[in-house]
C-alpha cells in the first residue's frame, strides 16, 4: 500500500505541473478571489459542475471567461432569460427544402466549458434540457442523441438579489451541481488593485496555458488518489448526520433539517477532496481536504425547515454544527 501511495504521489507531482501556469494566467486578470479560483479548478479537475452565487460585480462571469481562455478548449456563454427556449440551448431540426429533409443545427451547449449566466432566469423547460446535458453528458435533438465532448463543464451563475422574474432551480437540478460557491466582496487592498487595473484603459490578454488532454490526464490520476477507510467513514458520518442528526449527537438539529444530503454528496465529497489534494500536490486525502471542500458540497443539499429560517439558521450554519461535532479521524 505504501508503495502504491508513493507511485500515486509521483504521478500527482508530474501531472499537476500545469496548476502553477493556470493559476498565474487566471491571476493576471482576477485580483484576489483565491477561494473562487481554487473552487473553479476543483470543479474542473473533479469533473463536477459549479453553481456560483454572488451579488453583481464580483467577477463571476469574468472568472469563468478567464478560466476558459487559460485552457485550450471550446467555450460558450449563454445568457439565460425568461424567453429562452430549449432549442436556443441544445439546437433544433432545420428543414432543407432543396434536399427535402431535416438537418440538425447544434446549439451552444456543444462546447467544453459552458457559462450559464443567471441560470435562474430561464423557465423550467430550459432547465430540463440543461439537466440532461449536465447529468448524462448527452443531448437529444429529434430522434437522435449526441454525446458531448470531454471535458464538459457547466459553470452557472445566479444573483441572490433582484428575484423578480426568476425561476427557483428545482432541487433535482441543484443536486447535479458538485459545488455551490458563495462569492463575497474583496478586501480593501484587493479592491484598490481592481480599481487601479480597470481605470488605466489596458486589457490583459490571457494565454492558453493548459490543453484539454492535460485536464483529462489529471482527472485519471485524481480518481486514483488514495483515500483511507477512516476518511471514508468520516465522509459517510458527515453525510449521514444531515439525515439522522440524533444518531450523531446532534438531536437539536432534527427540527432544523427538512431533507438531508443525497448519496451524491458522499460521491462528490470524495471526488472534490481528491481534487483538492491534487491541487496541494498530494497523492492522498486528509480530513482537512474534506473540511475545506465540505461547505461547498453540502450547502445546497441540506434543505432547512421553517423553524431554522425562523431562527435565522442557514444551511451553512447547519453544516458548521455538523463539522464541529463529528469526530475527526
């Protein structure tokens, strides 16, 4: 086993060489936002879709644009609006009168990185079309099904304010996102640097520092990163504590959790922790990796009750209580 871990460690060190280049390219445009940039790379490496939530002006769209520019892959931005149709997303059948037959016109979903801007402004039919692409990595147009190219990553943004004219995302779709990232305001020093950069009239060009093959190769290594049985038990204890709080010494949370995390939480917590360890150059995950990524995996999978809302207790507060209580191996 020690020999296997050593071999994996060597592979991680070799295949993670591009991380520094990618981080530098993103940092040439994005000031601060270390947490956001790291989570974007976790999603990319763990093959998981991301939901970004934050008020306007926090560089959500710019960060995704920059990430896509730093990787030599296809990129499409889709502005979600109330009048968007599924065909605007996945494509449609076009009739050709000369040939007297229909041909397929593929939509913008046929790319590698998809920025779904203000995803909660699109109606339910569009959400359903996106759901198949996210989960099955395929799209159905007419009677034909088309596989999407790898890597395929949906990075969706939503605005927590101005909720008029929005459609709340169905729980089934929210559960498809590996991470939900809450973006906060920059520090005074970071905002000063942002102000300085954007008031001199210069545009920074982002170079493609990574290829699609680099990402796919890294993903293969990440799946082989070692996870000790005790760490697996730790992950399961955290997830099951969201469903059966009393069993894990959290009886006071029973009235505050309506629905706990689904089995996807266990899968994604494991995969995201592996990707986090990969970013840190390790061939094994530790409980700290699980803790570091746990809030982003769980916050959108725990549905608080009305009692929790009355007590002004958020899903993040519930996750914090669970992490504080579950014993670390």
